[in-house]
C-alpha cells in the first residue's frame, strides 16, 4: 500500500478557518437553466420542489445552504445520504420538518409505508421512523461522537462537545426560515447574512 505524506498540510499557513462556498454541484444563470436540466446536487441537499416538480431557483440554494450550515456545525448531515435514495431522503425530511403540503403529500405514494394522512408515524413503523425536530437534532450534536484519534490536532473539537441552548435557539430559528416547504416563503440571502446566529459568540 502506498503512503502519502500529508504532514506539510499541517503548516499554519495552509490551515484556514475561512471557507468560500461557490456552488452546490452545478452553476448556471438562474433565468436560463440548461435544456433538459437534471440536478447534479446530491439528493440530501435537494429541496422538496426539486423532488416533486423538478424545479430549481435561488430558493433551492437557500435550502441546500441550510443543509450545509447544519452539516458544518454538527459534523454530520441533516438528512443522512448513506444508502438513501430519494424516497428515504423524503422520509427524513418529513421526520424532521413534518408533513409535506398538498399536492406533494398526496403524490408521494411511498409515504403510506410510514405515515398516516396527517403525517404522523404509523404504529407499525415506529421502530423504523423517528420523528425529530431541528432543535432536537441540534441538541444531539456531540452525543454520538466517536473517541478522538490521537493525532487529530487542535482544529478538531473534543468528543462530546455540544452547543449551548442559546445557540440551539438561534440556529434552529435560522434553519427553520431557510427550510420552509414553500420556496417563496424561505428567507433571502441578505436576510440570512443578517441573522443573529452569525454574530453568536
């Protein structure tokens, strides 16, 4: 097995805390998507309108950005993509954010495996489906951490590090506004940047 020396990447000049996020898999002008457009963004960043209507917009990027913010802060995905196709991602969205509005809900036939018509988990699915709000997921940060590796360095948080309740409330408020089912109801990028979570500590 070949060994790659990455020790030079630990140089302080190469480690930066500032990150520039440029796109979610594809870039094009919003008012002229490519013909026969197929999203290349991973399923777990798709908003519901992409699943149900193949629609994309700036609001779609707001949804994807919310998933990314959660993942950066938590260290794990908001909607777990491991072995998950579109049906399981949709199930996780409903577990976290509640029932889809119609006509999406009625058109999603797979829902009948797990949810009743009101979006509640069916008794026979309770061992598989676990409802969990954004706040509960944020409070769970650090609870399932693996023990740290000996050489992880100072940029890795200690295992078991959670977030304070004040941050849970601020971040949940931001994410809830970004993850609204109605794309037109999601907050705009300028509103996101002005949100008080970004000034927390």
